[in-house]
């Protein structure tokens, strides 16, 4: 007899997500359903507003992904109006997006996902001297002395003796599938704390170029902050508010610190932890279909050959064939609501391209509190996007596979080296742990690229090119009466696209199709599961039903950002965390 395991909400993610899984008598997951549990209504808020203001509202879709929604929004308006931005503005955006990647991925690994593999309480039994020897054997990171790890152990002991784990809460510590030795657990806990301190500095790139973080400023047509090569600007001259030589020195220093932490801490820790969980290279893939939209242009978005991350789709694991993706083609991209709490004027089972997308709310699910979702009917506030009818996975694994398949040498060399260390074949990437490893690999690839973009920006400035904005866009008298455009990018969690229709200089329709909609969406009318659902049904067993660690590992490997896909509010103003087995 199958039992239903309910995890609601999944913890250590951005936003609220409910997972229901069917567990057979032998412990295997035979069915899974992913539910976003409240509506996102930003599209309705944007209708009728000035398109140049859309980014400021769109950023509020999420408190973590603020930068990427701002970028996608301004790109949508720029695409609709047909204007280009100056090369300096493109380089600045590349640096800001890259900083988001490195910051986001490191924080996700240590503070959201690593605790699925690291038994924090076990670290109390570690020998600090042996931990130091372990740390020094895998990296030259400076903070690796026995005293340092002893201090970390003392801090952790205070948490435990206080009767609560504080920042380390919501882990199933003591679960039999935690496999790291105590010393590796202590090392990981120390690096968890180091990452908290590290992340305070790296976000400064956003504040230098965008004025603040989170929610940095943006500008349709370019970058919001002027550039100055006036030496007096560094000492309070008339251009003191511009990005000047002092600011660029800070940026260079931040990039160096980002790379050092990635090289000396993040990459070695990923390899060390993965070595104890190699069987997780054989579960949790699911769909086998991967898609990227492309990003990081060296010239402009109108020249796909200049993009560092190419656009394309991979079907059925076939890396020998990359299919072209056209986000403007209604036959390629459609959103379905057959199992979502929405209605379409053209019918519940029809698919709509986002330009024609509708946000017609219709909750017809059970009234809370309830035991189970109606998985045969509607069960999520997320829609179900499809590419040419296929359910697709987006995110770091998709990007690394696309870079590998397209012949990107740095990706191929790094992936082969890491897989070689783990004695794992390339096929190991198609998995829960492969998804986690891919996030680490692309963090190093992008962090290494940041210095190249900065050098190019500084060379332009030295040559006298200070332009960061195309002012033509700010004359609405030049705009067409009606137009439409898509602003796409590769957000840390995957392909992100904002679609806009402009009519009489106002927003007529706006639709955001976000990474966690592609990955976390429900089944479509033909019964195809989304990426989360398929991954959970791929070679999973639940050892202890009321400690669903296996579900957490695979869901966290996607780095869910459900706030991007839904906005949540508890009717009583409180968050409820519960795991039920029925």
C-alpha cells in the first residue's frame, strides 16, 4: 500500500513550496507533485504603467533575484523599442549579473543546500587538529589551523547547549544517510560561517554600479551610474558621484576575493563532499531535457555568436545535437494551466505564448487546512511552460551541458578534471549531485571571466569611451503606437524571460516566465511532469518517511526560488512547517 508524504513548505528555499510524494512499501517514490502555494500577481500590477518603470516593480517579484528581474525587464523594453545599449553598459550589466551568480551560488551551497549533506551536530565530535589536516590536504585556504576549527566547534556547542540550532535549524541531523566523518562536518560548518562574512563584501559590486543592494537601480537604455576618468572625482571633484578610479579599484579587489573563495573553499568542498555520496550521481535527473536562453554578450544581445552562454535545447541527453530556441515563436514556447489554479479564455487545456498570456485566477482547490492536494485536478499556482511540447529543465546543469556540448574549452577542461577526481563519467552530471556540481563549476567559470570583462571596460574608458546610456530611448514621441518584446537572460536558477506588449506608450500586457516556473511547474494537460516532479520519481527511496532528507536533497539541487514563481501569505500571518505521512 502506498503512503503519501507531504512536505509543506520545503525549508531553506526562497518562497514556499509544497511537495507531495507517493511512497511504496519498499520505500521508493512512485509519484511526486510540486505545488506553489500562493499566487504571483505582478503582471496585473504592471498593466497600464510606463514601460520605463517596469523594472522597479518587476524586481519586487523576489527578494533574492532582484537584479535578474531588473535586467530582464529593461531588456524587454529595449527589445520592444528596438534600441541598442552602449558597449560599456553591456559590460557593466555582465559584471553585475556575474556578481549575482557567484554570490548566489556560494550562498546557496553553504546556507541552503550543504546542510542536506553535512550533519552539523556530528561536528561536535570532531578533532580540530584532524580537521585542520583534512582542510590543508585539499586546499591552501588560510583559515585552516587547529585553533580556528576549535573556535568554530565552541560556537557550535553554544548553539546546541542553548537548545536550538538557530541558523542551522531544519536539518534531519542523525539521519543514517549522513555519511561525512565528523572532521569533514566541522570543516563544512566553519566554511558556512566564513561564507556569511564573505558575502557581505561581494554584493558591493551591485552598490557601486547600481547604488544599493538588494534592488539595485537600473535604467532602460543602459547603466544608471555615469563613468568618470577625471582624477578629481576620486578626491571629491565635480564627478564624485560617478564610478571612478577608486570604485574600479574596489571592484578589482572584490573580484579577486570572490575568485579566491571559490577556488580555495567552494570548489574543494564540493569535491570533498561529493566523494562520500557518489550514488547520488545516479538519481534525481528526471526529464533529460535541458534548455538555455543564452547570456553574457561580448557585443550585444542581437549577436548570439558573442554570447558566452549559448542558447539552445538538448533533448533526451543527446549532447551531439543542440536545437535552436526562439522565445518569440508561439509554436515553441507555451504556458499551460491544465493543473494550475488559473483559467484561460481559450480553454483550460490550451497553451498560450507569453505575449498572449493571461493571468486569470481561479482557485478551485481544497479549503485549508486540508490533507492532500487534488493532484488529478488543479494543484499549483505555478503554470506549466513547455518548449515545443517538451517539459524542460533550466539552470546550472543545463548551462554547463550546453557549454560542454558547444565546445567551450574552459568548461570541458574543468568538468573533466572534477569528474576525474571523483572517478565519475560525464553521464554522472545527469543527476541530483551532478546538478549541485554543475553549479560549482559554472561559478568558477563565471568568476574567472569577470576580470576579463573589467579589463575590457577599463580599456574602453582609457580610450575615451565613457558612454553608458542610449538617450534616444527616453523620447516617447519616437516610439511606435504598438510594439512587443522579450527580455531574456540566464539567471542563476535558469532561463528567465519577461514579455511585454506596449500600446499607446503604456504596458498593455506583461508576463514573466521564470526559472522556477519551468522547473517547479505542475503537470501539463497531457500529463507530463515538471522537472522537480520527474526528478523525485527518478531512483529515489525514502528511508525514514517523516525525515524526507532525500526529497530535500533533490529539490534543493535546483535551488528553488518559489517567490519568483508565486507570492505567499499565510492567512494567519504565520509560517507553518510540517512533514506528514498518511
